[in-house]
């Protein structure tokens, strides 16, 4: 890959041309910064801590784009998250959904929209909803800038 890694700010971007910078560095020529798909599991893995089983990025159709944590659960979490989000979107007078928190028999799930994608975190019941929401919002903040430029 001829594109150099952009690590000056510790971000997860690659640049198309030398001299381009990501949003965190300088916002100089931000159109040249791309999300590095190889770094996506690392970014998602930042929220996988004791009690948090999986963090996943998916499209609105439920296709899992990246995951960290228990790989066996990732695809299932992606499918459930997508269907629940779609059900809300189809509801009359549903309004805009910021973050969806779900209590399940085997744990807790937090889902948040990131541009035209969804990010979801699944944890066991020992993780509070507040901590789980903070984790999914941290992922949202990390991925928002890069994902708003794709999938539109």
C-alpha cells in the first residue's frame, strides 16, 4: 500500500498524499484522510473492557463491518441491533433516536447511530447502563468524522 500511515496524532487514518492531515492534527485537506479499515478492530477494542463482551460497527442493513471482543457474538449483535433500529425508524411519530439501551436476559446492549452506520456494544449485567452508554458515545465521537464522508 503506497499510502503512508498517519500516526502523528495517534488517529486511525491513512492519507492519500503526503502532506495531508487528519481532523485531529490540523484539518488541513481533510478530504484526503481515510478511515484505515485495518485499524477499525483496534478502535472498537478500546471500549472492550471487563464486562463488555463485544463492540461492533455495522451498516443499517445489519452487515457487520468491524468488531472487537467475542467474535462469535459480533454477527448476532449486529443483526439484532439493525432490526431493533429499523423497527424504531419505521414507527409512526418515533422521533429521532439518540442512543438505544436494551436490557436482555443475558446482558445489556447499547446502540447509537454514526452517520449512516450503527455502532453497538454488548455487555453483561455488571456493566451499568451509564458506563455502556458512555462507551458507545465514545465510539461515536471517534468514528463520526471519518464515517460521515462514506456511505452517503
